[in-house]
C-alpha cells in the first residue's frame, strides 16, 4: 500500500510531476461553482426560514438543516464536475481527457455517479462546524473567566482558531472518510480502459455503493476504507483551518469596528448636547 510520500517520489523520479495536477482546472471550476451555489442557496433558505417562521434568529438545529439543504443543492449541481474531476485525476499520466470529452463520453447517469454518497457527505461540514462551535464555546468560556470585565469582546486568537479548525475538520474527515473512499472508487476511471473501440463497446457492469463496499472489504479489509486518508486530511484540514482562522479574525475585526463606531456616536451626541 503506497502512501503520500511514495506517490510524490514516484512522480518526481519518473519526471511526471505534472501528473499531480491532472484535473486541476476542473476541480477549481467545481469549487468556484460549489461555493457560489452553497452560499446563495444557504442565504435563500435562511431568508425563507425567517420569513415563514417569524423568528428573528436561527437556532443550531435549524442552522444545520439549512446548511445540509444548501449542501444537497450544491452536490446535485456540481456532481458532473466532481465525477469528471475524479476520472481525470485517476487516469494514467498523459491519458487524461478534456473536461467536455470526459463529461460526454458516457450517459447522463454516468455523470452523476456517486451522487447518493455526495448527498450523504453533506454531513461532513455539519459535523465539522458542530465540533468547532462546541470547542470554541468551551475555550471562550475559559477565556471569559480569566479575562477582566471590560467592553472588548472575547475572541479566539488566529493560532487557536486555526488549531480548533484543524481538529474539527480532522474529526469530520475521519468519520466520513469511508464514504469518501467509496465515492472515489465509484467515480474513478478504469485503468484497463483505452482508445480501442472494441474494449469501449464491451461496457462493464455499473459500479454501485454496495459492490464497491464489498470489493474493498474483501480485498483490503477495514484499512482499505481509510486508504489515502493522510492526503485527504492534509488537503482538507489546511484549507478548512485557514478558512475558519480568517473567519474568526474577520469577526473580531468587525466587533472592534462596531465598538469604535458606537463610541464615536456617543461622543458626538455628547458634544452636540453640550453645544
């Protein structure tokens, strides 16, 4: 079983470093569309929920449901790009096809391979943010006890936010990785596939969740469901931890600006009254 360092060394020794970037353009396009659809969908569901319920704020449970709904919409819209990206990444070096050819070479249902698991994986960010919020609240309570009672808000430092974000994403990734592994196996390109028309005409049985699950279990056992997890954690943890760290610092800066504006308005009102 190869690990992350083995793959990197193989690419470098064979002068195939560019193979590590197969499907990069498609992945970036998918990420861009996914972020747009997710935040637009979440904002729409949030506004609709507040209008229909009459509440002024959203509770934790409702927030998770709205986030899952937005994630489901995102998965459905971007699934063809996700499938194409996985096939391009798992193709042999130099045999990766373009985006349009990858999308159109099969049927419409082929483009949505792994959609069921993608919908299931909408639980990943829900687990991540739940763990993050719980850890954050505990740390803030501890800091509040130690801090002096003043008007400045208690916030996480950049390093603490990064660390808590990394821990929460690691837990979410470990819990959902077997599903991620099955999805990749379903979407992966066939290593025996080539340009021979006779071989392409002989269509192989469609991969299903149950068949992939049984195949991994028979050949590799439990460790097979966690194959490649170190690379997945490295990628997702760094990106998510940096995102949450930036989010916390923006929130802290916003609080400081709000307090500064409030103090300025109070001082201005006091001067106007004296005048």
